[in-house]
């Protein structure tokens, strides 16, 4: 089948490439000409394991093409996906400008029947607005004779494992309002679902809400665990044991119960805010999610206060090694990463930071203050040289079992603030470290 993908950001590029990988013919369109040129040359603008190889293989085999010309891409594609950004506005609402612009462009360029599939994460009602935008443009052109349908098909890709998530999804959600579109999209996605019941058809508003509800549910689990972790420290319980005990209940499950320094990334913070905003504007305040957001914000401060209280509040002149700048492992994405809050707080108090991240370093450099008080290091051991403490913020695999003796030789003081509970407190004590974790004092 022929497919046109509007937007070559994270979602559009991964979706377009995976659709090409199973044999579809895909045009990826973007307004950013330099990005399209780079993609044509096989240069990938994001770090995502496996993506670069998959893009170059499909480009070579002619199934994946890049262009800035929507008309060229639309001409032979019955399916048009909209996968552009929906950044949060100042009030937390999703900014729909790019989605609706894309819909208008489709209306002004299409010449035959299209299924317009919104893939961007959008509030309930947006797919309907996109339908109106396409219609309006057709009306302006005097081409009301052209037929089209709309659908909403959310993405559930995790950065760092997006290709696996797309190729073997837990489920594919398809929101439509008619059988013909459902059949067409069911056929398009059938290559990815080894069991047919993994494709879930529903109404468009239900599909739009399913996306926000899923991310908000996961964020709720994390904030609940973070609040429980703080409680554990007060009562002498261990959150890791509690997590294990809870997660073994099949009804609860063990995923997304890891406490830490709060969730980050491009989705959870934005989607929780957007659902809070939507609820409020429909007269149903999402009070549970307001707390989820509040706990997430205060979690980083709580962790930072732990660092301060170890030193009796004065950390000026101290040197901190920071392991991990990306918001989670296997990505160079630093959006809403804990490091972007915690490093500036350390600097404000007069400390120096020696930072290391396997792939997020360049993005972090651009986002953090430009000061000689942040030294970017070549590896995690170099970051420890003369450090008064290690602060672990992202659980990259190489940080899991480091050479502790070597670490001790390099550090001035043997203190670890572990924001991801990567080490066992009893073992750290045996090794001679002063160790602070999350909810396990
Ligand atoms: C998320 C959703 O998982 C995905 O389905 C959706 O399409 C996009 O948003 P992503 O943002 O890539 O994916 O990251 P994810 O792996 O879900 O982690 C989100 C945040 O939660 C990270 O900051 C992570 O560190 C944190 N997290 C996750 C926890 O603090 N504890 C956990 O147990 C799990």
C-alpha cells in the first residue's frame, strides 16, 4: 500500500520507517528542507537504536522516500498520516496549530479519495476539527466532490525501544466512524499484529482519550510509587520490597512501579497536563492527575534536599559527578530530564558538576547553562575524578555494575546519591560507600 506520512519527528519517522519495513511504500514529508536533505542522505536527526539501519535499508530498496513536496507524496497515497508536534501551550493545553495546518494542506493538495489518519497525541474532538479543516479547503477549491475519511490511531512508542514497540505492539488502537475506514486500516496494520484481537477498533473520541488515559495511568503509577517511597523512608520500610510484593499481584503487574527522580520526556509531563486542562474545560476537574503532576514536580526537589541535608545545606565548592543526562536510558532526549533541574540547582548553591551521558551530552550542553562549572567528561569514571559524591540520574546499563573499587580510588569522598535505585544499600555499606537511594533508607 502507498502511504504519506506528514512530519518526520520521532513518531513520524519511526512509524513511516516501520511501515516501509513490512513492504509498504512510504513518502515522509516535512516542511524542514534541511532535515529532509539529511534524511535522504541517511542522516537520522534522533538517537533511536536500530532506526538508522532500518531507514537506510528501506531508502536503498526504494520503499522509503523523503520530500518537502506534499502534493508529490499525496498523489499515489490513499493513506495520509498526520504525525506532527502538539507542544503544550502556556496553560497546559495541547497546541493544535501544526495538526490543523497539516489537515488544511491535505485539503488543498488532494486529488482523490484519502483516509486522513491523525497520529499526533490530541485532545478529544481534534480529529473532528481536522475533518472540518480538510472540508473547508476542499470547499475553497470548489472540490467538494472529493471524498475522504478521518481516523485517529495513537502511537504507543517508548523512546529507546520504539522499533520493537511498533513491530510487536501490545495493541493497535484504531478510532473510526465507519466500516470502510476500519477495514482499510485493519488491513494496513495487520502485518504488525500476530493476533487479530490486538487490533482494537473504537470510536474516534474513545481512541483520542485512550492515548491520554494510558500515559496518565502510567504517570499515576510512578507518582504513587514516588510518594510511597517518601513514606517508606519515614517508617523504615523498603520501597523495593513493597514494589516487588505489589507487582506480583497479577491485577497490578510489575511495570512502571519504579520510583526515582520523577518522570520526564516528551510525553508524560505534556499529556498529563493536557488531560488536566481538557478535564477542567469540560467541567470535570482531574484532581487525581493534578496530584500526580504535583508529586512529580516535588520529587526532584525532595531528592535534591536529600543531597543538601547530607552536607548540612552548604554544598559550595563541592564537586558532584552526575551520571546520566537524558530523561531515561537509550535515548539522547533530554526533554524534562531530571538533570535539567538538578544540575542548575547544584550550580546555584556554588557546586561544580562533572557530567557524563553516553549519548545525551550534546543535547544537554545546549540546554544547560554555559559555564565552566559544568565539565563534560568522556566516560563515567572520568566524571568521578576528585568528586565529593556521585549523583546517578539515568539508569544507563553501563552504570548498573560499575567497578566500585575503581570508583573509590577516583573519588575524594565515597558518597552516592542514587536517583534510580540501581544499587543495594547493604552492599554499598559493605563496600564503604555512604549511600542514599529512593525509599530505602
Ligand atoms: C511514553 C509511553 O511509555 C509511550 O507509550 C508513549 O507513546 C510515549 O510516552 P517514553 O516517554 O518514551 O514513552 O518513556 P517511558 O519509558 O514510558 O518513561 C517515561 C518516564 O517515566 C521516564 O522519565 C522514566 O524514567 C519514568 N519511569 C518509567 C519511572 O520513573 N518509573 C518507571 O517505573 C517507569
